[in-house]
C-alpha cells in the first residue's frame, strides 16, 4: 500500500532593508503554514534584516548581486520544494491567504497561482502604480494572451517544474513581468486569487521607483516581444519601412509616368533602401520565428522533465 507523500512547501522572501517587517512576516508564516520552511534571501541590507529573520526562525541566505531579479534567480536555484510561496518582505501582502494559494496550486495541478492585489487604501496601492500596472497588463495581454489581471504582483505560488524551468534574465523589479511571460509562453495551467493588499508600516520605504521601474518593465516587455514573437515584431518593422518607402515613392512614380523622368534620384535611392531594409527585417523575423519555436519546444521539454507533485512518479 503506497503512502501519499506530503508536499514540501518553501516560503521564499526576497529582502532589502526590511527590518521593520521581516520578523513579524516570518512568524506569520510559521503560524499559517507551520509545515513550510521559511527562507529569507537578504540582498545586501544595511540594517539588521538578516539577524531579525534568523531570530524569527528563517533560513537566511546572502545574495550579493543587487536587484530582485538576481535574488529570484538564486531562490529558484538554491531551494528544493514541491510548492514555492514567494512574497515580498515589506509586510503588505496577506499571509493568511497563503494556505488558499498553496491548496489551489496542489489540488488543481497548477504551475503558478498569483495573488491578485485588492486594496481600498490609497496609500497602499497608489493611483499611478495602479494605472501603470493596468497599462502594462493590457500590453502583455495583447501580445501573449489575456490570463492575468495583475502581472506585477509580488505574491505568487509556484510548482517545482515552473521554478526549475525558469531562466531569469531580469535583474530588477521587471522580474514579475518575466515570471508572467514564462507561464504564458509555455501555456502553463495558472490561476489568480484575490488577496488583500495593505500599506507599508510607518517608517518603511518602498524600493520601487514608479517612473524608472515602469520604463524598465516596458523595455522588458518590448524585449520579450522581440525574442518570443519575432515574426510579429519584425513584421511591424517591415510594415513601417515599407509604408515609408511607398509614401516617398508615390510622387516619384507619378512624375515618371507624366514625364518619363526621375528628377529626384536621391529620393528614389532612399525609397529602394528603405524597402530593401524592410525586406531584410521581414526575413530576420521569419528565420528567428523558426528558431524561437524550436527554443520554446526545448524549454517545454525541460519543463515537462520535472514531475508535477502528486503524479505517478511521486507515488
């Protein structure tokens, strides 16, 4: 008679100067998810974040390469579990929802469950951040398909096969966008659950810069669009150059039909160059599209090579 194994649950918390909240956060997880092992990844904090996390009972890891993306890369590489609960260390997310998120992941055989932020506190979720998130979410949805309503949430639960197939390229807060795109690209089973989002405690300062990080996230989306949807990306570029070439060529052709002459030779050369450049871009898109499909296929094989918890291989 086989015994159903208990899932190994790991709480992974990226931290930078979160001394005001980290102790209470670790204690909260030890209360709500007592079977989970709590890991705090300290990213060069200048306060006593690491000490307080250790005193609260967490396993503390030191990450010297600055940036949340760098921390996520280390967390996914160093921690072994069947379910990973990732949460920011600022105390703004509802730890009480962790059990619901984990149960949804394990019971439905999902690879990622996102804690979609819901807040009535203006200070917790400022209008600028909310509007920026909506814009970026809509942009990602238009490229990769609509699945999520909050792509920038820092509260997520992952399966082991998601974590071990994710190659983090981002270094900063744009990592959340990359986490979302990875799931959409491989068409993973995912879900969203609304969770309460609160404000930071007095004296705690956000590490997020609205404009700087917003621009970085937008650049990341464009980079991912180019790398994951190259045919669409380069087709747009081809269309732009082709239209510019045609727009400049129309009066030249009209003059030629009337007089048989091409009086503006430099413009004619420019039209030809623009069209040729557009064709080159289109050819690049066609070639890269074939390469991307092959790469995604290999990534999916890597993803499927890690068994999902509860499958026959775990019995």
